DNA sequence: CGCCATATGTGTGTTTGCGCACCGATGACT
DNA sequence: AGTCATCGGTGCGCAAACACACATATGGCG
């Protein structure tokens, strides 16, 4: 068992951490440590989903990709969740593009194992149901957010959500990348990111982003950030 | 059992119809016939979900409502599905606004019964999982559709989806209502609906809409319509 | 050190949809 | 038959974001 995190008493992934210790111990042999590289593609539309990924300090983004020049993030998955939830719902081919938005560590589990372990209504099953609902809520909120809120507010929200999941003040990120997530052009991101930088809320250069003033970003961001975070924390709290 | 559709051999709702006959017979005593009125509110954010609704020829829309003047449809539920899927996922309060977009018949089931009947991994459970995934796909596609496609194409898509679920060429529908679904102003709907009417694709007057040329609408609509329909039909076929 | 792919900054003109204001038409109800 | 709330049509100014076209900066690599 070369890559199994056998010595780790408590998982870094909060979804796994919400499992009863006994359940987690049972899953442990099936978990494999992996490192996710920036911009790595996890699933493409039509792909067979071979593994479910539980990020530790990495981030996986789910994208609805219209074509090469029009994509939009529909879900952000960090240590509060899992990528590959379709498998749990009985569908083993991906409908969305899943790619690594923040490099870092994750553990993964074979789809067959996920199916086996969630094929009866127990702690794991219930947890995945709750997580599905949480991601669902995130999706519908972001849908409205993308429609109604200014790019300013949305960028701030997105940066906050990213920082929450990656856990550090600095991370790799280009304007081009952000534009793909927010479904706008790079020039648009340039404009509002420039404003944030001049306001000393963030600082960036050649793909290196730093959050300087979280409180300031929270003020600029729309309510969506708070609501999504509250819902996410709630489901984990109630396990 | 006053309102039970006891004599109905096969259900009009395709989700229920996809159940093995034996399972359906077992659920039958728990199903209650209801008539849903146009614009009736099924759930509001924060509401406890008391029933799950299986439309026959009615339509329930799930809305993300920013405030009174900014709402957006995030899911459309007709005879292929069920409103109240949150209950299945273990959450009994609604996060979205669910309202009747097309008046008609439905059957409903108490939330407690839904929980009981889906609390083990059987046909019903698996079917609801697949439906959850289908609605999920619809949500993410529409999210991108709302972002990238013209109002023209989106209105055509929405009308087609509505007609598929309501089953007739004519139905009640105002521009104001459409604007709430599509997340745009009434004036915007007026503009493109006027074009469709002049092109003899639809005809409408004072809340009465008629589809005159389905094929024409399909040409104008974006691909999203076809993709969503294919995915929806697929999951029911594979039941 | 110099090159170059990558990342960022900026300008111009156009389109889409918003906000507001208002008019006209009509169906339902008294 | 008259009233009135509802529904539909339209014009105008504005803001956001688009498409396209460049200019500039810089880290990494030979």
C-alpha cells in the first residue's frame, strides 16, 4: 500500500473528517495520496470517472465549457468536499470539465470503491447526500450571482472562496484563468483586478496572487460569499 | 383514502412510471392527487418542505430570487421529475423558491414518506439519484446558457422546455413571468417575443401563449435545449 | 545576456440589456 | 356600460461587457 496515508489519524479533508472515526479507519486503506498540479484536468466531458478526489489544500473547479473561449465555473471544490459526486449519483461519465484551480494535496478513491462504500445508507452515504445538497446550493446561488452582480463583487467573492479552500494568502493565479472561471473576458478581469490592487486589497504579478486585505474583500463581495460559506459550514457541522 | 389515484395503473409522471410496477403499487397509497394553480408558491426559502410533488402535466420552477425584482430560474420540473429533491438529500428546508409555472395536475407524497421510502438503496433510491444528477446537469448547462447565449435563443429554449412538460401548444404565460424566469427585464422579453411573434413562431396576447412553429423555435434555440432533453430522456430510459 | 512565451495594461467602437417613463389595449368585474 | 387592474409596446439615456487591436513588462531559458 505505497501511497496510503495510513499513519494519519485525522484527515485534512473535512468531508472525510466528518465521518465517524471507525468509518474513516475502514476507508483509509482505499485512500491514495496524490498531488494535483495547477491546471491539471481531472475529468473532461464524456470521460469515465475513475476516481473521486478529496482535496486537502487543493481546489478542483467544475466548469461548464461552451467552447475554448467561453467557460464558466459552476462549482468549486476544496477541503470541504469531493470531486466526482456523479459516481455517487450512479453516473460514471463526467458531464463537466473538472480542473485543478489550486495546486496541492488530495486523497483519492477508486470509483468502484466509492460505489461500494456508498451503496448502503450509512454515515458516508448520508454525508455525501448532504454534500450534494451543499454543492447544489452553491450552484444555484452562483447562477444568480453571475447573472445579477457586478464583476467587482463576483471577483471578490471568488477570491475569498479560493482563499478559504487553499488556506494561504498567496497562490498561483492569472487573469486569464480568472476570466475562465467568471465567464468574462480577460480584459474585464484586468479592469476590476487593477482596481482591487490599487485599493491595496490584493497584489498580483505574472500569475502570482496575494490577498492583502480580506476584510476589504468581504466588504466588496456580494452576500453570496457569506451565504455559501454559511451553508457549507452548516452541513459539515451537522455531519 | 380520499385523493389516492388508486385506479391508475400507470402513473402520468415519468419518474414514477420508471419504477418497477411492484414498487409503484407500494407507493400508490401514499400518493395524493393535487391540482397546482398558476403562480402558486410551493416552497419559499426557509420553508419546511412538507411534500414532494410529481407533476403530471404541471410545471414547477425552481428560482434563485435575489429580491423581488431579480429572480432567475435554476431548474424546471415537469413530468420527468420531482420537486422537493432536497428531502431526499437529507435537507428538509428549502433553499430556493419553487413556484408553479404551468398549472395542471400532480401527485404529491409526504416528506416523511419520501424519507422512509428512499432510506434504503432500492429502485426508488437509485431513480432519485439519477434524477438528481439529471437536474444537476440541467442546472450547470443553464448556468452557462444564461451567461453566454442571446436572449433570443434562451427564450426559444425555455418555451420548448415548457411545451415539452406541459404537453399542449397553448398555455398561460405573461412576459413579466418569462422575464422572472430568464432573469431579464420584461421590456427585454417584449423585444424578442415580438420578433418571434412577427416570425409566426409563437402568438400571444394578455397572458395567453401559443406555440405555432416548434421546428422554427428549435432552429432559433441554442444547443442547450437538445442537450438537456437528451440527458433527461437518457436517465428515464435507463431507469 | 538576449530572446521569447507569457502575463498584463489600455484604447476604440459596438452591442446588449438596464432603469425609467409612459402610452395603449383589453379582459374581467361591478 | 363603465371602471380598472393587468398586460403589452416603445423610446431614451446609460452602464457593462464585448470584440479586436496593440503596447508593455518580465521571468525563465538557451
